């Protein structure tokens, strides 16, 4: 017998003896009190594994549902295999399918077949459901680098072969098989299609949406919401990447290897500058005077806001720059939860009444005593910034709540121009694998946290779910309110961030709770070679906000 400590997603745990060879799948099935959501993955002694892996020794087993980041990606990857298989069954195995980006609580994909319509999408969805009802097996084989290269050559998958040839750190992959469909993946998958009960196929513009449950509620596919502004942003990013000749990780690696990184950096930064100038012109044409800028953590809001101010000055507008952080209510007046913790991410932490009063006073030409928030003592300090603005001036304000209508509900709508900023990475690993924008932002954040706050990568990873939770509540619901969108992703950035992030992540040891996530992030970095020479990155680049050397952010 072997002794297994079992930890359920809600934190409940127990210890029990089992016969050698038992799996997480069988242990889950034997539970008297079933978990709230389906168990689709597990950690065994702090390492992510498939739930049908036989256990042969004493261990700690953590059962994971789709609320776990790895399990959520595992569900998406498994669904991708099922989706591609169904497309090939309906349209033929030569039909090319590309997985592009996250959109409308799903994945935006392209099926390279003329005449994709609602009827074809319905047939694909029904074929997927057939495999789910059959509970068709998904087999998985671990391949070494040598075996991967051999497989890719034998199957003439030249695009993915380019990736492995350009990324020497890539040492393994999983060959996953559903019926006769074989695709390489870099995470484990579910063992059978019966785990993939919840999804939706929806035709959308030039492509098809593959939709699935949100990580906060794995029990259902969320109600569809149009995300026009994000679709247009991703389309623009795709155009930028075509201009730069970089669509996948292999393209970036080869660009660096051939000594062309400098040109790529300058072109990428020029595209950013052009877009910021266009937004400045749009603001000028609108005649609006309150410019509200919001975006999730590590979007580069501060650098963008200050570059926008410069572009506004170029066209003769002299803006006043403010941050909503200075409008925190005094710490002693903040609401606390049942554990006595204050929620600094909530709009309730902001003095919205004072904010609206002062913005209206400024617009009316009055002199205003703007606060500065003292984060050490937790109080607003007055008397340091007494100012007024002329009738031809405008106010640029950045903060996580800037697009929330409740922040500025006391200000006339005719005065407000809203901008949403986020680094939407369209640079994918290969045709079937994307890099989640959330993970790309995490790299930025852990580098900045270490450089400016002395925080360890483990601390940043530990806090990340709470940050994301706050974004889901306070930022993402309002991005459709934006009048303009700025994509702060730098096409070359992961190659630069690699050299900073890797040593920080490698400091996390196997006994730390954050170790599995650190390993997952390290896997992403293996797809890229490092760009060590960053001399071509301008001092006003948004990336400098995170790696240092910025003239805009201290």
C-alpha cells in the first residue's frame, strides 16, 4: 500500500492508503463528497501531471479543476485537439487550422477553407460532441528533442520544425493523439474527450470562435459578448507583425540569430509612436478635455500616458497629467473584509466624490488643491499641488478604474475620452499554440517587482491570482467603453524579458508552492532565444518601464 495526502481544490484534505497504480482519476471517482467542479488535472509532489498517471509511492496529490491556471490551459489545449480533429473530419485532413488569440471568452481561430458558414460551424460542433459522448481516448507520448525533430521531419511539419531548430532550449514535447489526429503539445491534456463537455463554436467575422468556460466559473460557457475593439486591435497587431516579418516564435528567433534585431526594435517602436500620435489627433478632433486611461496590471499605462502627453504637446495641446492613485481614501477609512484586509483594487478605495468635484472645478477654470497620496502613512496630503488649467488645456488621467463609469459619473459625458491599453500578444509559438496575454504581462510584472520593489518571483506569482481577480471585476468589463485602444505589446519583448525573468524564476525551489507555475513560465521562455543587446531599445519605450532605463518612469 502507498500513503497519499490528497488536497482538494477548496483546500479540504485527507490522507489515505491506496493500492500502488491508483490514479488521481480513480481517487476522484471514489470521493464520497464530490468536488464542486470537474477535476481535470493534478499536481503530484508539486509537479503538474496527467490525472491518469499511475502512482507508485507515497506522495502529496493536489486535485485541480479549471480554476487553476495550468488546468485552464490544459482544458484549452485539449479542446484545441478536439476542434482540429473535428474540422479535419468535416472538411478534410488537409484543411489548415490556426489558433490565433483570446477573444470573447474563447479562442479566435482561422479555418483556411473558403465558404465557412454557420452550417459548417454547427457540423464541427456536433462532431466534437460526438467524440465527447464516445469519451474518445486522448493518448499522450513524451518525446525527447531528438524524437520531436524526427517526427516533424517524417510528417513534413516544416513550420514547427523551424521552431525547434531556432530554439535550442526546447528539449521535449508531448505527442497527443485523438483517433488518427496527432499534434505536438507542451502541456499535458485530459485523458479522454468526456472531460470536454462545455464549449461553443461560433462563426465570427473572418474566423471562428472556439469558446469555453471562464476560469472563475468552469460550470458553463459564459454569455457571448461582442469585443469589437479587441478584435480590431488584434487585427492591427497581425498587420504590424506582417510588416515586421515576425508571426511566430521561430521568426523572432531567426531575426535575432541573423543580427536583424535592431531593425525590428526600431520598426516596432516606430509603429507604437505612430499609433500614439494617431490617438492624440483623435483626441484633438473630439474636443474632449478629460482623457481617461485604463488597463490591466503591467500594461505600461504610465509610460503610455506620458508619451501621449508629449504627442498632445506636439499638436499644441498642453495637458495636465494625473493618476487616480492620489485619490485613494485615507487608509483608516477604507472598508475591510471579514478578515480585516483592505481591498486596494476596489473602486470603493477611491474618493470618487472628491475626484469628480476637482475635475469639474478644473474644467471650469477654478484653482484646485490636488492631493498627493502618502502611501507610507496612508493619507491624502494637500497643499503641494495647487493648480488650475486654461480653457484650451485638457487633463490626462491614468488608473485601473479610469474606464469605470462610476469613477467619473459626476463629470459630463461630452468631456470624456476613454482609452484602453493592454499588451495583446499576437506573436504565437506556432500555428496551434498561442502565448496568453495574461502570462506575457506576468513576465513584465515580476521583472519590475524585483527591480523596483525587491520582491521575489515567488511573491509576485503568489499574488497574481488576486491581481487577475481584481482585473476581472474592475477593468475588463469596461474595455468596450473605450473610444480608442492602444496595444502596448512590443513584438520583440519576450526575447528581451527572457534574460531578466529566467534567473528570477529559477530561484523558486521545488518545495515552494509557486514552483509548478514557475516551471510553466520557464517553459514559455524556452521557445525564445535571448536578445542580450538592448542598446537599440529607446529610453522612452514602454518596455523600459519594466526592464529599467526609462526617461518617463522612475
